[in-house]
């Protein structure tokens, strides 16, 4: 979405005039990333990039809380270069170089904190071709330089015309550039149907069907390929959203098994989330700075039917007003997880198998 400013104004004011949370998008002028704290001249064209789902527009409003006080800096916090991003929770502007360094440092810290990777691991990257998996592929390639492990990409085509095709092609090109083997699987070949065909049968909440079928393929193929871990691109927003969804749905056991399964089973390949401590917006910016191509407003056509859609935008609005909200929710999630996990230690939990498959 491109828009010309009607007058000289701060970019954050432009967003709020449109009723769009800054947390839900990032901005580009002349194809260069620009912090929301910067100003735009009258008539200057700004591209508003919806890096995942188009947020619902609300009535125009004045910038509130932190954004009302935030001031633009012409220099990066660590050098004299022009900043490309503003981190509101840290009140810090960063240039491309220092932002990338910070991003990669935080991913490495997360990997160490949760003991996600070991030397000699055989890891499958769940590579959809979207911004999260794109950023994940890059950062794990960096980590592999100092911690040798094997890595292949696993890409799944759900069968959604016009949505997955371009992403799969982007994923293929990036794997070729990085010298990573890619395996592509389709719902049609593995399950005999596609998400679009399931939707035509009148099924609602297709995200639930898609998630289960996609995870089954990832797990089955990882086992067949002899992988001992699967890395997925869940970011901080995903963690915060999952925490809220578990509360809304009253599913406490999901808290306990988020980091690791409650019951060990050799049929399940462990999943790791190296991006879990990084905001979705920062993941999107990192991918953009590494050449990821965005289609403003691109999203799965079935996404709006999921409860997660509403939770995502409520959290974006909260983060926009109170920077750091998502991190605090994720921290609470970790605390609750330990409490719930301790409460079921003595219970004789059993893993049931499907009689059909």
C-alpha cells in the first residue's frame, strides 16, 4: 500500500490517521526501511508494508503513550549511520548493520538458553518461504559457521492457489543461494486433498485443519530423513498469541507442553523455536533487509476465520501503546508453564494413538 502524505508529518502520525498500529507494519521510502519516528514531506510517497496480515482499520486517533513522546534520531545508537528501525521498548534507533548484529546475537542467546542445538545435530528447517522461515534460515546458517550441524529445508504446499506458489519459489531460490538442500511436499500427495478442497466441503476454521496436517507432514518426513530436530519460525508474537489463546480456550495443559512434550515418544521429532524472543516486526525487518520480497497486504485467504487473527491485532494495539507488552506476556507464559508442568508430574499421562493412522 503506497500513500502520499497530505502535509509534512511524522510517519507515526500518518499511521494513526489511517488507524493502523505501528506494530502491525513497517514503512519504506524509496525502497529503504524507515523508522516510524521519522518525518515525511508533503506529497512524499510512503509504502506501508503489511508483513503478515492486513490489520483492520479503526477510526483515526492521536499517537498515544510512548509514540507521543518518541523523537527521531538521525544517527544509529551505536554509530553515525542512518537508522532503519526504531525499537520502542528500548527507545533506540539502529542502522541496518547494528540491527542485524543485535538480531543474530539474540537468536544465538535463545539457542543457548533453551539448549536448542548441539554440534552434529541433523536439523530440518520448516521453510514456508515467508518472512519468519526466511529469517530463520539466515540466522541458523550464521550459527552453523561456529557450531557445525547438518541442515535441510522442508517446504510444504498446502494447495492454496495464488498464495503459496510465489513463497515456494522464493524459498527455492534462497536455498540455492545458501547451498541448502530443499525437500518440497504437498498436501495433495501426502493427504490426498488440499486446504482449498477442504474449504469447498464447507469446513470452518481451516487454520486448524491446515496446522494439524502440516505438522504431521513435518514430523513424518523429518523422521524419514533421519533428522533429530525441526526448527520452526515461531516468533515472540506467536508465543504471546499462543499464551492468550490458551487462556481464552481454557487449555492449561498446552502451557505445560509448549517448550517440550509432557510425554516422550520416539515417533515425535523435537521442535525448536530460535526466534521465540524476537518481535514479529523485527523478524519482518530482518528478512526485508536480507532481500525478502513482500507483497503489501499478502496473507492466507483463510486467516481471518481464526481466533488468532483477532488476538494478533489486539496484541499489536497493546504493544503500540505499551511497548514491551508481548515480552511480558511471553515471560508470564514461561512462568505458568513451570507451574502447570509441576502440577501434572505425578499424574499418569498417556499418549493415545489413532486407530486409523
